[in-house]
C-alpha cells in the first residue's frame, strides 16, 4: 500500500517539471527585484544641492587623463551645468520636454529618408543670418540633417586643435557630424569653456567644396571654394559655419585630419557644452573617421556627478550580453539592435518579433540611442509591457500620471519595494534584466515614481539612456554586434 503514494509523488514531480520547462517563463531572468526608494529620493535631493559640481568634475578630469590612450572621461549633464530649477519636479519636466523634442527629430529624420528626400533635394538659402533650408520639391515641414540634442545628458572632454583647446562635447550616437562653437561668433550660446579660436590652432584647415567629405554632408554650400555646413534640429536648434579638418585629442592621443563643423551661428538647448561628438554610423561620424573597430560607453546616473569613460577600440567583455547590430539601408546613422522580446516578472510578453524588425521599406526596428532619455516603443508593444507591469504591481499605490508617463506610483511611505523585473531578450536566449532604478524613475523628491517607458506613434522604437544607465554598452562595428555588460561604470 505504501508503494502507490511514492509513484504518485514521482508522477506529480514529473508533471510539475514538465510544465515548468514549457512555461513562458524566461530563462536567466529573475521574477522580481528590489527597488531602493529611499536611495532614489536622496539622489533627487543631491541633484539640487548647493554643493559645487565643478570641483568634482575637474578632479575627475585630472584623475582620468592618464587612462587608456583611447579612453576619455564621460560626465552627466548635471556635472557640467548646475540646474537652476527650484525643485526636482520642474527639473524632470524640463528634461522630458527636451526628450520629446529629441524623439521628434529622430523620427522626422527617418521619415525624410524614407520619403527619398536626400542631399540633392535640399538647397541652402542665404538670408544673411546663416543658412536656412529649403526643400526643392515643395516638401513642407522641418528639414532635419541631424538630431536634437535636447536631452544632452552626457558629455566628454576632448582637445580641439593644435595645441589642443579643451572642450566639453555632447556624446550622440544619433548624429554623424561633430562640431564646436567657433570664433568669431555671429550667435553663440553660453558654454563652460572659452569659445574655440581657429587662429590659435596650427592644424585648422578649411574643407574644399570638391572634397568628398563636404559632399557627404546632408546640407552644404560653397563660398570661395570652401565648404559651409548646417545641421538643423527638430526643436529649432541649429549650428551653421565652416566645415574644416582639425586635430582632435583624446586622452593624450591626437587624431589628425578629422572633419568637423566650426559653428559661428549656433542656437538651441546645448547650454554648457562646446559642441557635439557624433558617434553615429555614417561616414562623417567620429568613429568612422578614426577607423575605429569598436567603441563603448557607460552612462552614470544622470543625477550623479561621478564619471565613467568613453572608449574606442576596446573589445566587448566576454560576459557581455550580446545582440546583432543592424543597419537600415535608408539611413546609416542609427544603430539598430536585434531585440526579440520583452518580459515582465520572468514571463515573456506575447509580442511578435516582427514588432522589432526593420521592414522592406525601412520602417520599424528599434535603435539604441545615447541622446534619448526614455525608451519609446510602438503603441501595441508599450501597452503589453505597461499592462503586465501594472498587473504585477497591484499592491503599490498608484497616482496620477505625469508628462508622457501614464503609470506612476506614490512610494512616499516606502523605504524599498519589490517589483517585477523587466528584461530585454535577444537571439539565442540571451536576456538582459534591468535594475529597477532603470525603469522606475523619480518625478519629484516626495516619492512619486513613474514607469519609464512611453508609447510612440512612429514605427521607430528607441532604447533610451535611462534604461542604459550603469551598463557598459559596446558597439563592435567590425563584427556587427552590440554588447551589454551591467555594473561596469
């Protein structure tokens, strides 16, 4: 009689393990993670503290200058430009407004490319105040030849010219053309360093109109056989000036004959930085001109004044979670990534892989972008992710949405909470679980937190820098692979 219960137990165990193996649970992905509410609130208070960020910034620059010859310090915006906002909520809303402008310009640029509006369709018009853009075939709307730096949350320090003049530049994987503000200024915004003076550099050289690099610009004009450029942004920001070659110094190593913009008329949301370092995939980007086989960065918390590094020609870590790096034949600037799915609480969501693929017309796909803050997903994909997360957080107190966020919580009475883990899934079963602080972000200093994903009406999805924080993101250009290695700042 005692034999039958044993058989029943064995049978029950077999059924349980069989069901487990065939469930939708995602391998290597924890179902829940602990979110440190108190630490996050303290970070918001530190972001607006009266302590000087400049001193820490200069100390980090000095200590990092002797690092790898292809490595340079990377800083958050708050280290360079102390926010003037009276409270953290107003700072957050300003960031989100800049971020929306950034996303609009990315999607507009893709739309222009897909409509076949190329360099030959654009012509610059001299109005006496720089160049303005006119579409030769009657296209109405903004003509975008770059991407909005509205977010502009991360900077590195480089040397411009010979001898090198130090300059903070925005890092941007969504742009190709690098540029700095140059004297004489017709219109320049406030920056931390002195305006670059071309006459002080022995390596400054104008690019001729016949040079292929001039012709590779989205918009250019010739004057006295020298190349003029304009990069216009969807939020009204722009830079106009001479297209030149210069020496760029990184960590003590000089790269000669790098084509950059020398901007005499510049306006927009670039406050603090001297210009921009284009890290996109096009021929004019900084990695392309370096002939770099790879580059990587690790983005620190945007409310932190600590530093990390931007590195060139450094191999992916052997334990990095890797995914295919894909390109859109209609637009070579963006870095598309081979995402296959999303999970919440260890359960894969019923989202078709086609939701993340580029179709034959160039629509769709998902890019990874250093300049966008909040990850944008196609509406159906976002709804599935949001609904699953809300289902897993029924025990948390919900509150009114804010700005582009429609899922927010009042955690003011909590020190920490347990929340479902959100994970990215890639080919061959590879999984990247996100820390809770990368998808629950503070809106104010009183304990309001929102789910940091948002829907987009565009076919283009974007993995933003909030989801990348604390992870070294490597672009192995030579092998068309993107790698993610957490906790490597």
